């Protein structure tokens, strides 16, 4: 393309140098002779000039995209068409792509990631409000200026490329690492596809890696359709939980579960910025309300879709590597930029220190020539003039559904920047919602009507209705009616014909009913049942366990609904039972662990608590009904010391088995302690005189039985009872001679009695 250097397009744009090239176009740095400024000119390659349909769509869409005007969107100044050349003239960006910045930084600080994401979302919101969907959002298409300003590039350009004869019409697929599931399936896409791609970029910024990767592009696309992403906090634990939730919600595989607009996602981010500890507690696709974040794969025959992608679309045409697929913009040398930034920082720091030392720091009162730029957004034009009479204003006017008429909706000089009061400040004043006249869309295809209304800035709601005159799929009428004038953003009801004689019916619930009962209901609604068979633990044989169309859905009569009938076979589910051994019980000895399933032992093992204290014990189980498991422990030194440690019931009838712990007695380890018998020889009596006193109670305890046998004599001979104490006093000498025998005997009588009181009943 060097032969293009020096040529002048339309007598106005002089090509200076080639700064980028890609599969669709070449980009030149050029000079706009008329405006005396540097621009970028994207020239389409000759291979795209052979399709009249492509050129027609390219011209129409380019004109629409050229109307976009937002600080975060690369501005398109002009488009040119001729038989020899087609080109786009746009803003020249001297910066680096977000992809290069992520590669340089590795993992971005979450505050920087949020700052960039909000700018991208505001750009998309501006485009979506005007009916324009990007369809190829990725970090290579996001340019970053040295001051951190984000510029989104290539609105609609990728779409044109996908609509050539190389790919399937209306099945545009963007870069594979950022592609939305519906794009991968070849379905119609809207603004929610862009939101998914933004979620992927936010994930990449926070973790330093893409959520899905693989050996082939098709493998990556299938992961977007089927595989839940790894949670960002598992990769980078410093990510706040609320920001993780925002990321995962944007990446939901089902479009209805994502943020529906860029504005919704911005609102959540703003709430998070106010309180970074916020937790939104989003839950997705959970049957019991407990599973956070993870997607449930939708039953859309994704494997067949993936196969179709692999066979119908050539990998090299559709899924080129990110660095090769997109036009590589000229990159500013990084080191010079960083050096320049560092130099400016050093100079400004030195200047500030000098001003502090000399006491000459400028303020609004001290230096009348300088001021801090205020935030004007949301103020009326009159308020700005009243509050800042010194400000020189240049006013631009734009339509807006977000800002009321006469309010400032944008300012080109950011708030907080130090400026001279003589600086000309450009502000954008809202004209309020644009008034739009609704076209007559009768007899127009519904999808074409939708595109027209959305392009005009209106929202669309389809309502199906019978018609004898209008063919199926075509517009009967609109509400508000044709020629009515409404504000931009108004929802227009579009009545679409179902065709002659067709009726819409409400789908009943077939779940739990027999096939005969379901057939009766289907006949009443004039629906067709397609029967297949499957297994279930919840339903009996012959009952319907699943239906392909949800109950209360509105469908045409004669619609085929697939129902799954239980074949009577049980579904075997698996799970793992875990329990933790307590710590601080190291001296309780070795125990035999025995595992029982509904009373039948299936496993045993020994564990030394001096080694295993504090360990987590687990064992795998499976079944198809409710089963009770018991873990029994026995002290190996004394098998009589045993007890039931754990009792848990597992309900295998659930797809995810539920565990109910009936009892767990960790205190058994301290109670089931084996005490070894004493084997030492007792000391001589004279050294144990004090203990002898302590051993008197046993002797005293042996007296009561004799006392209990004496009562008859006591009752008939009271004097003898009164003389008994002296005899008692003469007993101690005999008691003193007994201790040796008493000391050697205790282990035999006392140990069983002590243990017998503490050991719980065994299983």
C-alpha cells in the first residue's frame, strides 16, 4: 500500500503514512487540508468492493455511525464512496490499546478497571440509545489516551466484515475470546451482547487473564455457550465481592439474566463506588436459591451448534487471533510516553515545592487568572452563567433522553483540572428528548419495522395478533399510530400478524401428570405432544417429569411440545460426607473408626489421635433414596469403650444430594479414654500415714451394711448401742493395718465403676 502515500482523497485528505493494516482495511495517517488537522483514514480493501449488498449496507450504516458524538467514541468525520475506493475519515488517536495496557500491567487495580469500564459503558449507552450495536467489543478496539481517557473504536465495522459471503448472513461472530453465547450460536444480537463483552473485558482487567481459552477458536466459543467462568476472586482475592458480582452478572449466558442496558450496569457500579463493601447478593439459575453466580447451561443443543460453527465457518476467516483479526493501530512508543509523564511529574513537583516555600501558590483569590474547573453536568445553562460569570462558554446542543432540556449533559474540559479563566469552555446543552414521527409500518416485515423504530431512537414491544388480511410475521399496526409524534425513547407497540385462523394458547403444566392426562390437556389446547422417556427419583413410572415449553407460555395452536415420561428407573447420585476431628485431644489414644450404611458396616480404619487430631475425614457415598450413615469409634486398648461419633442422613433423591446431620459427638474422644492399671509396689506404711487417713472413708463406707444388719438388736438393747462408739474408736488400729491391702486393690474395683458411669451407650 506504499503506492498510496502522497495521494489525496476527494482533493482533501492527503495520505502521509501507513499506520495499521488488517483483514478488512488499511489505516493511514493523513492530513485534512481543508481543516488543517491530522486524521486517520481507513480504506476498505478491494475484496469487499465486489458485493453490492455489502457496499449498500456499509454506506447506510456508516452514515448512521457518523452521527455518534460522544467523548468516549472515536469520532467519524467523513465517509467517501466511489467505484474505485471506499474510505472512512475518523479521529486520529495517539495512544495505546487497552489490550496493550493490560499486557503491560498484568492485573489492573480495581479502581482503574472500574474507571475504564464506566467510560466504555457510557459510550455504548450513547450508541445503543441510537439503535447502534457494536457487536465486536474487545480490548483491542478500546484506545487509551495518556490521561486515561477511553475511546471506543470500530462501531459497526466488524459487522460489515461478518456479512460478506465468507460467513453466514445475520450470524455475525466477533472476536472469539469476547464473543457472547448468542453470537456463537448464530442468533440475533442486540445491546446485551455488547454488555457480555464488557463483562469479559472487566474480568480480564481484574484477573489479568481471559475467562475462557482453548486450543481452537471453536472450543473457546463452546465454553462461552456452556461453561461457567472461574470466579474472579479465586484468581485475585483482592477483588471486592460486589465488583465480582457485577462482572459475573454482565457475563450471564442467558441474555435475560444480564444487565438489560448499559445504564443498569453503570448504576450498579456507581452504587459500588459509593460503598466498595456492598454485596448485591445476585443469584442466578439456582433451583433452590443457594447457588451463587454460576450459569445453568440452556438446552439449546449447543454441541450441534458448535459442530455447525466448525463446519460452516472457516476458522481462519471467522476466528483469527485477536492480534491478527483486527487492524493494528499505530502504537505510540511506550517508553517515550512514560519518560515524558515522569518528566512532567518531576517538574510539577518541583514547581509546587517552590510555590509552597515562597508562599506563592495560586488560588481563586490570589491569582485571578486561574481557577479549578467545576463539574457543570446536571446544572442549567442559567445556573452556570450565574455561578461562574468569569467562564467563557461555547455551547453545543444535542437531543437527550437522560437530561432535561437546558441542562448541561457534557463538558469537554474535565472537572478538577486547573485552567486559565480565559480558556474557552465547551459544554453540551440538552435539547430534551427528540420528537420523532412514527412511520407507517403496516405490511412491513416485523424485524425490518423493529430496526426502523430503533434506528429512530424508539423502543419496540411486539404483540402478536390474528389477522385475515396481513400475512404472518408482518405488521398490522402500531400504537401510537402512524404519523404520531412521540419523544425519543418512547416504547411503541407493534402488532404482528399470526396469520389467518391461527390462535395463541396458554401452555398448561404437564409435570406430575400421566401421559393420558397430559394428552387430554394438550387436545383441549390443540397442542401436539412429542413423548420421550427418562429417569427420575422424584416421580413414579408413567408420570411426566419435564416439558420443553414452560407452563403459562403463549404459543400458537399446533405447536409441538416435548414431554419426558418417567421410565421407573432410579437415578443414582453421588456426594461426599465430611467431618472434622476436634483438636486438643492428642492424648486420648488410638481409635477404630467403623462406617455403617443403614446398619451394615462397609468400612473400618484405625486413627491415632496424637497424629490425626484436627484432620478432616471424608468418604464418598452414592444412592438413589434416603440412606442413613453412622460412624462408630472404639478405643483399641479397651473395646468396651466405644460410642457413636456421627449419624447423618443423605437424601439421594435430589439432583444434588442433601445431607442432614442427626448427631455428631466429638466429646466421645475425651470420655472414651482407656486408663491402664497401676503396677507399682506401694510404699511402706509409715510413709503413707497421711494417705491412710484419706483411706478411712472406704472403711467407714463398709460399716453401714453391718449397721443395717444390727437394727433388731439396737431396738431391743439401746444401752448396747450407746456403748458401740468406744468399740468404734478401737477400730482405727485395725484400719491402719489395712491400707497396704487397700492401696493395691483399687484398680480392680474402681476403674470399671468409673468408666461405667461415663461411657454412652454404643450403637
